[in-house]
C-alpha cells in the first residue's frame, strides 16, 4: 500500500512544474528520496505555450500591434537515482533543468520587438544524503552543481535599440540543499520542508551593439533561493490528499549585461516580485495496477511590470495523471492545462509597452520508474 500511495504524489508532477512562475520549470522536488529500496527514474515533458501580446502605443510605440505567438514549444528531461546505504542512511542523485525560458518574436509583424529572441538554459546535478531517525523524522542535505547559459538578439527600433546581441557562455556554480521530513507510513502521512540555496554565476559575455561589436565582460547573477513545503496524507483506504507551497526569491534575480544596461538603463531579464506556487490534489488507487490523480495549481498575479523576455504574471492550472504499475516498473503519464496570468511589460524606460492577455499552455509528461 505504501508503495502505491507514495507514488501518487508525483503523478501530476509529470507535467507539473512546466511553465511555472518566472523561469521556474521543475519545482526542484526531492520526492525520489522517499522511494523504497533502490530506484531509478527518467522523465520527459513537452510543453506547448500560447503567449502573445499587443503593443500599448506609449512613447511612439505602434498602438494595437500584435506580437504573434512568442513562446515556442519545448521539451525537458530529468532523471533520478536513489539507494539505501543501510537502514538509516540513503542517498539520491537528481538531474534536471530547473530554469528555462525561450521567446521568439517573429519578424515583419510591425510589433516594436519584432525580430527579437532570447533563450535561458540551465542543467543541474544534485546529490543528497538522508538520515532516518527511529521516530519517523529524517533530515537530508547535499550539494547542487548547476550550469547556466543565455543568449539574446534584441530589436527595439522604437526605443533606439537595434542590432543588439548578447551571448553568455556556460558557467558552473555550486549551491546546497537542506531539509527535514516526517513520515507515518500506516496512514501514508509525509511532510517535508526543503531549502534550496541560491547559486552564483559569473558568465563570460560577448555583446554587440551601437557601442561596438564583440565587446567582452563578465555578468554576475544568482539563480534564486527557494523553499518547498510538501505534504501527503491518507484520507480513506486507497485515497490520498497531497499538496504543497513553493516560494522562490525571484525579486532578487537580475541578468544585466554591461552594454545592455548602458543602452537601456535596465536589466535584460528581471522580476519585481517573489513567486508563491500552491498545489492541492487527490489521488486514488483503483487496483493493483492502476492509480489516478488530479491537482489544482495557483500562483498570484502581482500586477508588476515584466520585461518583454518574460511576460507572464501568475497562473492557474489543472492536472490529471495516471500511473500503471507492473512488477518493479511504474509508468506515469500526466497532462496539465495552465492559464497564464495577464501582465503588462516594460521596454527600457517605456511602461506600459505591451499587454499580454488570455494566454495559456498545455504540458504532457511521461515518467518511467524502476525499483530493484
């Protein structure tokens, strides 16, 4: 029973972190630590966003011109391995892409940012060690090695910014993870609290603009710290209630290449507010082979100005998932619909520059796990 129910909490996560607040894409879960015995899993997620805006006509920007869909579909991968050292100690390795973003404004639309594009990519490898006490409590912690790269080409002719490009070469940084958990298996109860530290990066950057081509510098920034509170509990035989809260310190994040700041007085990518993500769901074991789950997600719309490279503010989502278990293998599939919050963007000193309204995304995920 514990094996089936403990798996239900990750069902909706097969497509759960996709298109969360700011650059957040995975939620940095540590649930693999709570699998029984030795366990290996791989997951793949495909996300199809629909994200478009309309220019507002401020300070000479063309009024009412549509951007077209600026957010291409994308895929994510993740993998994890967990094993017991003895009856008290266990460890896990987690590979994921915690922070991702890509925008592409089609050329020839008449929109003030037409022809602009940007991409932010990260890959992280996290190693965790968990110590289990006799009382049901456990503590865990470890290190996270993370790599980050970014590039952009910006065309804002209405603002006097044309032909700007930036390429931030891949850089590696190290952060840490620490957490505590409490489990009561007889009622499928588990509560965990996890802290993820910020990870500092110093990327070598090459910029091209009216200030000159091939200008090099170093851009320092940090991917944000975060806290995850997750829970699950049995509410009836074969039925599980689960959920959680995730806080991410996005207000402390800013990617500011030197020449871009000189030309615009601002950051290439930044956020004014922290993001809280809330999840609540229910899972049901149907028989020895099948379980199903449904969950709701919510992020508050803060109403702040966003850059045109990250125009989404809050979200609401609903997810459905199913897991098929046969022997030592379990296959999880999930689908999630996300209504992306409306937002207003800033372009350099111009605000509002555009309004992004009525946008959404669909995410599909598959996770294959094997116990041995």
